[in-house]
C-alpha cells in the first residue's frame, strides 16, 4: 500500500500494523471470553484486567494518574478489529488530562482505508541520511476489504539514526527502521491486529519501550540489537486465534550483544505496605505482572502485561510503565456462514460495489482489479436476486398448498378438476343407493 509507514516486516508483504491500549471499569479478571481452558497469571496480577473484546493489540509506554484522574499519557496506541471486520486505530504520543494533544486516528469505514501520519520535527532526506531525527511521531492505519482487515498504530517521543544507508534516501521515522551506525529511541510503541476473513483467523502483536540504544542494526522492538545495545522498561504481548496461543514478557533492563539478550529485573515482583495491595495500602510496587488466557467457544487467546506499577495511597498517585495487551479470537467457528443468506447476499453485493469504487483510488496499482471486483459484485447481486426470486416462488407454493383458496393454475386444469368433482358426486350417489338396498344387514 503506497503511502503507508514501513513497519519492517511486522505484517507480511511489508504492510504495517499496530496496537492499542484499553482501559476497563469492570472487575479485574472478569473478561467475557468463552470457556477458559488455560490461565497463566502472575501472583500479584489482581490490578490488571483481562483483555476484553473487540480483538486488539494495545499498549502504552507510560501513564500517570493523580487523585484517580488521568494526568499524563505517553505513547499510547490502540488498534482493534470488530467482529464485523471494521478496524480502528489510535495513537496518542502525548496526552494531558485524558485528552490527546499529539496523535492521530484511523477508521476503515472511510472508504476502506484511512490513515494519518505526523511528527513535530523530522530530518533525514535533507541530510542525505547522515542524521535522521523524528520528534513526536505518530502513524495510524485502518483497512478492510473482502478478504482481510488490518489495524495499525505506532508512535514515539523521539527517534534518532546516524549514518543511515541503503534506503534510497527514504525517511527513517522509528529507531528500528535505522540501517546505520547507531539508533536511539525514546518512548516508542507499536502493534498490529490482522484478520483473515476467509478463514476467520486473527493475530495481534504489541510492543513498547521507554528507551533503546543500538550500535548496529535492530529490525523490531521485539528483537535484539545485532551489535551492542541496551533497552529500558520493555513490554510486549502477542496472541493468535488459529491454534490458540499467547505470550507476554517485560523487563526493566536488557543488554544485547551480537544478537543475544540478557535481561535484568524481568521476574515478577511485588512489594506492599503495610502487607498487601488494596484500598488500605500506603504503597504498592509491582514489577513484571501479567495475565494470560486461552479459551474455546469461540477459540482464542489474550494476554496483558505491565513492566511497572506504582500505586501510592490507593491511586492518589498511580504510575504505570510498559503496558501491553493483545486479544484474538476465531470468527467462523460455526462455519463459513454465520448469518442468514439474505444478509450474506446484501453484504456481498455491497462489497462488490465498494471494491469497484477502489479501482480508481487506493488500489490503482493493481490495474483492472477494481473492474474485476466490480464484476464480481454484480455477479453476487444477480445470484442473490435469483435466490430471492426462488424464495418467493417457494413461498407462494407453500401458501397455496396449505391455504383456503386454489391457485390460479389455468383453464385446462380447472376443467380436469370440474370433471373430477362430477365423477366423485356420481360415485357417492351409487354408494348411497347400494347401502339402501342392503340396509337389513347393517347395525
């Protein structure tokens, strides 16, 4: 897709996808999933909610609440796909008082593709790749077509790349796009949610870091630096619905050397004063806490992870760093057609028209793909129209057979029916006469 940010292989074919953050007001752990078949929660994860529908990949580098009200958001992102296939994406690089100050949104309902890119400052092509710098960058994408849905979002406070090479003067936005000597990223986050509509499979990935530095090359936030690198306050989550699976991970400090990572402070830890976290706690410090769930009916999986949570006097002050969350479930467990045929036909007809509209827009690079889609839409429309007529014919047949009136069948059939009634009457008279002649034998 031209004009979309390159997210370095997170989506097959180079198309981007990203994730988002979901706040819940319900009880912790009361996620509306199917039958739980496996749970894996850390000992002090009561403060973390189960992932809730719709399917999504979400995250936030940091948030601060004061007196139980949101004060600050840093690199918060959200990408979700509804059960009907619509996708949404949001990125907030900077938020104050619960309102977005810097960021963007996208929604697939706007001509099946919507996106917004932005940054406060960007240098790269003007320096020939010697120095690439992005400040307060954000990208969102939401697409939907007949076969797939995609939601993507990312953002970062700052990204720096020195001596970038081999990218044909292409701008470098995120630190993991750097192909130079050194890369530096501050409060970067990304994620993706994708759905294969034909098979009903969904997958979601989310990752974010407060700080990363790499001398060498690093392709993703979830892979180590190929040279020498360091990461601080990292969190990631991934979920798959096909063969339900999910995993999550966080750490406060990671050190990379030649493509291998060593983690410090990556084990779950909890500290509470006086004795446990809750309404009466003076201080609650939780590190690397998370929840995972795999479920059936429908099958799917989800997980949520936090690198650090500091709660003072029951949310008089609350600081959360490194939050990531994903949820994915199957959308066709009950077969390929969940809906009645009428709705299905209407949907195909609309989809065909919408694909036809695309031929002069976003998908122009596919040649006459739009004409093909439009033709398919017309075929679906005619096919469904024919089924509708067949249904009406069957309906009339059923009503005529069981109703009080005869159908208008034509003069020939009417004559036969009249003859039949006449013969029936003559037969009845003959039987009656015979019964009178033999009356002495009846009881």
